[in-house]
C-alpha cells in the first residue's frame, strides 16, 4: 500500500498556505521576497472551494495508479511507496489527466534554470497574434515532497492541522479498528 497525504475538509480553513508551501518546496531556488524573482508558482495540490466544502485535492498515490497504467511512455512509475512522474520521459499527452479519478494531475510548463523550456519547432500564436515557439508541457502531481527532510510541506505549514499522512501501517490499524467496531455494533443490534 502506498503512502499518501489527505486533508480533512472539516478542518481546512482555505488559507492556501499548503499551496504556497508546496510551490516553494519544489523550487530549485530560494524565495526571500515576494516579486523579487521570476519563479513559477506551481503547487502540486489545488485548493477547491464550493459552497459546502473547502479542501486541498492532491494525488492519492493509488496502488493501481490509473495514471501510470495509461501512460504510453511509462513516465509514471512507483518508487518508495510513491507514484512519481519522470519529467524527462513525459511527452505531455494528457492521458494521465483523463485517467486520474481525483483530478490531481496537471500539465504545467517545464522549467529549467528559471526559464520555461521550449519545444524544438512547434509554434503557437500568442495574445498579440505573433508566432512563438511553444513551451514544453509535462505532467505534474504531488510527490509527497520526495527528498524533503521534513516530509510534505503542506502538512508542516497547515495552521489548522488538516493534513494527515496515511501510510501502510496507519491504514492497516484503521481498517482493523473499523472491523472491530463494526463487529461490536453488529453484535449489539442482534441481541
């Protein structure tokens, strides 16, 4: 069973601290002052607000990952109980976006050394009607802040403590508790 992070919608206050922390945790540079550098804001989770709920949506690291199963170039794999996107293999076909049952997959421009990478020859018309080389788009999703010493940044900064890391041990203990509770409830109703 893969490890994943999930937020409790009853605790989430919609502050977006998780999105900011996520975007900053994945930069290859430091951010000291807002507006001081040209860096992309690319969080790997998205805060959703409706009239009834506010909750961050992020990858659930599915054990039978639909995104990985449909990727034609095998750019999405499992490593250390996490589903990872190999951005160097990704061709930007968007099939993973269609397959994800949670809507946790995005396509974003690939950045290198502070600049978006451009395709070899494909051109697109910009807002001014001029042709320019199109940016390289890649699959983008939560990677549980792989390699980050303190773990997922979203969980660390949440002022409402809405995030929980669900690992195989916690999942098994939860399932066991639910089974015992269900059995006891069933026994009480059958008397």
